[in-house]
C-alpha cells in the first residue's frame, strides 16, 4: 500500500507541475510548452555532489511529446525524494544532442544513467564510455541496441500493448462471430528508430492476423508491413498526411467504409483522427481508433467519441520500478526477480530474461502491465488513481 500511495501522490504532484505543458497538448502536434533548453539540472546538484552524495543522470529523448515530460518529471521526483542529486536532459529528438548530453553526464561523474533513447541504434560508443567509467545504465522504456553497457531494461510489456489494441478490435467488432461480414482496417505504426514500435505493431498484427488471412479484415491500402506503416518520430503531421493519402486513394468513392484505424500511440492517433475528420466521407465516431499513452488531447477525443481507446502506461509506476532498481545498482547489488517481491510494488510487473535481446545478449527486463482505457472506465483508471481530474465539462485535465 505504501508503494501505491507513493505512486498516486507522485502522479498528482507531478501532473500539477505539467499543467501548462499538458494544456498545450491539444494542439495539432501535441506539443507542450516546455522550455527550449535541452538540459535541466537539479538546482542543488553541485552542492549535493560536493557533499559526497550520489548523482543520477537521466537522458530523455524530447520535450515535444507530452509523455516524455511526464517520464522525466516522475523520475526526477522519485530519485530526489530519496536524497539523490539528479541531472535531467532532453535532446529535442536529435541523436547528436543526446550523445552530447550523455557525454556531459559522464563528464559530471554521475553514478547511474537512466536513458530513454532517441534512436536505440546510435548510442553504442557513448555508452561504451559509460561502461569504461563503471557507470551502470538502465535502458528506460526503449531498448538500447548493440551495446553491452546496458545493465537492465525497464519498460512496459510492449508486445502486450499492441496485443491489447488488437484484442480490443476483435471484441468491438465481434470478429469471432463475424460470419461472412468483412471490415476495413488501416494500420499506423511508430518510429522505426524506436525499438518498441516494432513490438507494438507486431502485438496488434499478430492478434488480428487470423482475421486478415481469412478475409474478415481487409486492408484496402495493402499496407501491412511495419516499414509501410511506420511514422518517423511518432509525428502527428506525418501520420495525418499519410492517412489523408490512404483515404483519398482507397476511400474516396463515398461508399468504401473505414471501420478501424489501428494506431500504435496517441500522437499518431491524433493525426489519423484529424485526417478522418477532414478527408473522409463518413463519421469519425463510427471508426474504431486505437492509441496509447493517455495524452490529454486524446483523452478529450475519448470523451467526445472520436477516439475509441488508449492503452495507458502508468509512468509513475515505471518511475517507482526504476527507482528501486536504480537504488539497488547504486548499492552495488545485482537485482533479479526477487526485487519485485522485496520492493512491495502494488502494480503488476514481470522479470523477463528471455525476450529482449539488444544484439549483444538478452537484457534482464522489468516489464510492467499496461491498461486499456475507454470512455467508460476513464474515471476509474485515470481519475480515481490521481493521474487526472475532470473539469466541469467532463474532460480530463492536469491536476490543479
């Protein structure tokens, strides 16, 4: 219960700090109003380090997506609450900037690195430097590839995220009892540079494959491969432009109906929703649109019936898991499955030593379980847990 209370209180506290940024997420690109600077350091970092305390370096990919602001803030709050100094950087989705950020953290003699990569393929050299400096590295949320410097991976079960989206479609359309009925579906996946994007897509596609093979689900665009449906940097405009082209080429006769737009996350879902509203003859509310992350703009669309579901990943819980793992590493321990029991987490988490091979070997992973959120359970899953409040009109807002 202590962990659950900590997570809920942290969610409420940190959402308050993000109130301005989250409010801006309703813009076309779900951007926040975060400062332009790429690096934020704890005010007392130098003083704390000088007194002999340990420092944690946190490298986040960007401030332009709402979720990474939440992750960075939650992680910073968690480690500082335990007395650690924290240096938090954001890299504006630029690989070279993130390399420089991590080089700076290494030069500052941090004792632990927590890294959510801009590009999971591009950090091998700088993390080799971290290994040479005996700095343990936690790969956060996105698996970092082709380096043996990674100590552990903390994320959600990313394949399950996609599987939940696919299973939601199966249930909504009652595909198991479809008979001769057919439905049209289009896929929108994520950033090819994000190792998670393939897991999300494969989880969804594998869940739906038998219905695609049977002809119950039809893909009029013919785009069923990850590289065909991927969206660089998860960009809302890119997702919108691609869907506009698909709609114009395959649904422009005023008769061909789009039944499902399976989107891997909320920023792409926002673009797809805009394309459907602007360039499709039917009603967006008749299209099943999936997402992931629980961005404020998308939750508003959930309330309005424009988006059907989102897979919510409680990043406050991810931060709790990362904190306990990080503390163990800073204490010179070698955590394993026993950490889950000893930490007393109130949320579900699995210890996995088989699934995530980054090219140098399998990385021990702590995988949290995500939650399907719809208009019907939004109150229970997001409001009652303290992550959001509802305004007078019933729209989710950051806590004031």
